C-alpha cells in the first residue's frame, strides 16, 4: 500500500485542470480556488471530490472511489458505474 506523501494547493494556467496526481500519489495537487476568483474557494464537496479522484487515480480502489464521487456529484452518475 502506498501512502500519500504531500498534498498541496496549485494554480495551473489551464482553468479546467482541478487536480494532479504526481508519481502515483507521492504528491497530489488540488486547485482550491476558482481560476477567475483567487479570493474565494470552491465548496467542500468540490474539493473533496477532486481530492478523492486524484488519490484514487491508478489505484485498486478506483471502483470504490467512483461510487463515492457519484454521491458527491450526482450529475456524474451517468458516466460512472458502481
């Protein structure tokens, strides 16, 4: 089992990039603030959903994480199966 070593905020130039998993979880970078308004934050469910997506990327728990994401983001239910 691999452990997450570093979790950090990042602000990439691409406004559509919300998170990044580096080196299979050695570092996970999450966009916490909307690209158009650096003085505010995304809501908790948005941040948690992005973090779960990045932590689970490439791991054996992808199916379980997909089910959790469906609960957080019901609109994604059409593209994920549990």
